[in-house]
């Protein structure tokens, strides 16, 4: 056709929503048809689609495994449609749909059947944007995001992901659109780094949490209970993480690790000791905000040393850094105070002294820093700072060795913990007046007792060490802390322990370990919100301590504050984007909010070797009613857990298998698994049977021994430990459902639903265990009473 006879393309700007079913080609033909039917119904039911069709402002294009919706009015219409479809998908957990939105030029044309069609760059780029996502994601192009971000109701939903390479090497800048109700907050696979192995977690029934508590304690943890904690880990800081709060107090400081300049590399622990003593002295000054050791130790020489970035990450206005050189009987300490906002050096000093003067140097530096920051030091605080810890340098060396081991406390093997105790014991023997040595000995010995590792001798040694610490300096924070450990770990007297920890906090207001201890014990007193408040205080002083953030997750989960759980997990993911534990907990929060689509998007497509992800995936499949798949995965995993060290993981898997057999009507297999489960429980909790109480009662129910099951729960009902007592009603309801007593189950579920830390919304909404009650309106009322305000 001559050029002058070609019709001109009439371009217009359209707002394109592209949708497709993830993994469509791998589905069976009938599954493909069913999936497309459901997706079409959801789209047709979206209010935005009906309004646009009525106004003649929508063209729908089938694409085989999905569709493109071309809106001609406003980008908001396309986004509103996506949110409405996403909300509808919450009721179709097995249907994985991803969406992409872009505004760009399109033109009309006729297809081979002379029907109206549409093409152009707007269509193509919308598909490329969608290709960057996974199931549940609603991704928008930068162009659309820039149009929306000027409006207050859209801006909070937009999360910048950066650029993604798509087909033919094209790079598109995309934003993830989501809130706690709809969308997928997880990082798309195309943006994810490789994942690393983490630790287990489970929440199917609160008695599960108790088993997790005891197992973690026995395996070397301290107080990280309810199965939602790691036993500590070191996370390397990275640039761009955790922005500095808007208001950072001028009187705030972080003491960074001091560089070891000694020729002997073994003196590195001595340099850490100097830094730690200065930090400890500063922490006693109430007029200062001082960041705790766990967070600052991540910035050792060789790691990130961008001082402004460190200040921003830690939320402080000042940084103290320096070096230590120990040679024979002398020590040289260099210290400098830096303004974290400007990098300006505000003070610096070199100290060349005899080695025995190292304690005086530490006190001088602490007092000088307080003076530089114009912080007031109360007389009692000054006396604590000026008090020399020991005059015996051999004792001090032994103490520092213990501290070097103890700094890995939540990763310690039993052998390493015993090694730390040996050094604390040696330090106390070399100088019976060495307070910190007695406190360390008390803490670690009493932890061994509490963990039922060595009950008899550990309690005796821990009690003696705590009493010696108090006899030496009854007015010190350290002595009060030791008394708190004795009351908590040794005597399980939570009221007395609270008083001691509160006294310690008054004497050392910047010690995050004390806030953490109060957070942990508040839960045992049933003061769950108070626990969250203490965790927040601890995190403010130790913002890079992942164990504190994990503790916060557990406390918030107990309060059923699922959105806050996801936000706390996001802070963990800022520090370590591949943190599988955080992803697993975040997915479980979405499960309990009723958003299985968002939960599934955070989990691997297939089970892997990470215990946390594995158990969260099993729970996801259980909620999705893909019970056969869950059983097959458990059968494949159990043979790998034959060692004594793997007994806790074996318990978790046996527990799930027992319930899944019940859910699928395989009652003989459920009973056989219950017998195996009882044997594993006996071996795992031989020294501390209380924490197996709920699980053991449930196994009696599986075996048809209802009266025995109920009677065995009595220790839960009468326990003074709220972490234990809170599980009573839900466990009793489970016994009711397993033994066919629906009235018992309903009555106890009603109680559990009213109890902080009781049954969760998603559990009742999805778990097949509760199917016998679903037609009873009383059950519906219980479920509705738990529905989160932001739930779909």
C-alpha cells in the first residue's frame, strides 16, 4: 500500500492491569479450567470492573493464562480493581495470581475475526511489570507509582523495589503495592538473594509453643520461649538499613569495638574488655542513652565503618571509638568521640599507663564522655563508675575469657557454656571480691539449672554465687541482677524476680539486658503488653539485636497483633533480607490474619532444609486443605531426623503427622503416631515434664483416654506461670474435639478466645481440626470475635 494510503495509528494513554495464574502450564487441564473460571468470576465481581464497563471505559483481553484489563479513565481504577481482586483471592488460597499495572500508550486494532483489540507499549510494559512478581504480588510501574504517591491514601501502600531485568534485557522500575489486608508484602523471587538455613518454629496449638520453649532451653537457649525465638545469631550490618529516627537525643552514644593493636592476636579479647567496661560505666548514667553491646559488636574493624551510617542505624548522635595496645606490663588506650551527624572529632585522648591502671583509664574515659555530652552523673552513679572491678589482673584475664565465650551465649554448645563457667569460676577464685565474676557464674549456672541440664549442682553453685555477689555490693545493679536470676531461674519466683530486675534497672538504666529480663518475666506474670513495652525499651538501646526483635515478635503474636508482627519481621529483614525465620513468622502472621495468599508468597515453592520454613509450609498446606501434600512432605523429612540432637524437630513433625492423620480420617495411623510421640516426649522432657503436659494430654485424647487426658492437664490449670497457664483452655478444647465432646470444645474455645495468648483467628478459620464445629452458630460467633480489624 502506498505510504499516503496507510491509516494512522491513533494513540491514547490507557491504564493496563495485567493478571495471570502462576504456574498455569504445570496444572492439569481441569485445574486450568477451574482456575480461569474462578479468576474470571473474581474479576467480573470487582466493583471497579462493573463501573468501568457501564461507562464504556474498559476493554478486556484474554491472554490464555490470564487477562489484560485496559481502563481508559484513571490509573486509580486499575489499582482499585487489583485490590478488589486480591481481596477476593483470599477466599481462594490455592489460586496464585500475580498482577502488574502500567499507564502508557495503546492503539486500537481489529483481530483476525474483525473484533476490536488493543495493542501498544502500554500493554507490553504492564506485562513486563507483572513478570517481576510472584503469586499474590500487585506490582506497579514507576510511572503509576509517581501518579499515585501524591495522594495520602495510596502513598502508604507503595513500596519501592527498584529495577528488575525482564525479557530481552529490558529493565523496569517497579513498586510493590500492599497493606496488611491484600497484596503480597514478600520480596519477589527476582529480587531475593540466596537464602540461608535457620531454625524451627510451629504454632499449631499452644501446647506446641510449650514444647518449643523447653526444647530451645535444653538445646542451649536461655529464656526464648513459645517456639518463636532463635537462640541468637550474629547479623552483619549493611548499608541503607534501618533509618535513624527523626529525633535522636544529643546525649546519646554508642561505644564501638576498640581495635586491638597488640602484637599478640589473643589480646583481642582484652580490647573488647576495655570497650565493654567503658560501655558498662556509661550505661549507669541515667542522663545518657547508651547502645548495648550486642548491637555495637557488629561494627568491628573490617565491617562497615561509615560512621554516619552507623549513627543512623543505631539512633545515636555520638560514637566513641578507639584502640588498645597491651605489651608486657603496660597498656596504651586511644579514644576519640565523634559527632555521628557531621563526622567531626569532638574529643580525643591517648593514655599510656601501667597495665594495672587500665580500670582507672576506663573510668576516666566514661566520666569525660559524660562531661563532653553535658550529662549529669548522680553521686551513686559516680561511685559505681569509680569502683575498680578487681585488682587481680589474672582474675581479670579469666573473666575476659569467660566474657569472650559468653558473648556467643545463645549459640553455645553445652561444652562451650561449661567452658565459660570454668573461667568465671577461676576469676572468682583468684579474686573473691570480683563482683562481675560472681554475677557471670550465677547467671550461667542458674541457666543450666533452669534448662534442666544439670539441676542439682548448678542450683547450688548458682545460688552461692548470687548470694556472694549481693554480699559484696548490695547497692549495685549487678548484684540485683544476680538476685533476679536466682529468683527467676532458680526459684521460679516471678514476683520476687521482677522486684530485683526493677531495682537493677534503676541502678543501670541503659542496660538492655535488664529490660529484656523484665520483658521475659512480664509474660510469665501474664503482663503481655508490659512485655512489649520492655522489649521496645530494650530495642531502643540495642537496635541491631535480632534476638530482641524475635522476642518482640512473640509478645506481639501473643497479643494477636499480627500487623505489628509483620512490621517487626520487616525490621529483621532489613538487617538480613534472607532471614528465613523472619519470613516464616511473617507468613504465619498472615495465616492468622486469614490472608493465605500473602502467607504462601513468603514461603518456598517446595519444602527445603530450613526448619522454620518447612513447618510454616506444613501449616500453610494444612490451612489450604492440601493435607496429602503435607503428609508426604512429613514422611520424606522424618527419616532424616534419627539423631538425638534432632529429637525436637522429630517431635514437631510427629505432632503435625498425628493431627494430619486425624484430619484425613486415618485414625489407626494417628493412634500409632501418638504412641511414638509419647515415647519421644518422655525422652525429650525427662528432667522437666511440665512443658510436655499439653502434648501428653493430647496424646491421651488420640488414644481415646478422655478422663486421663483431662486429669493430666491439671498442672497447666494451676500453674503460676502465665506462659503455661494460658494454654489450658485451648488444649482442653482440643481434647474435646478429639474425643467427640463438642460442648466441651465450644465452651473452652470461647474461654480461649477471650484470653490473651489463646487460640488464633486463622487457626479456627482454616484448621480442619475444628470442622466438626463449623455448622454450629456458636462456633461462628467465636471465630468472628477473633477476626482482626484489618482482616480480609
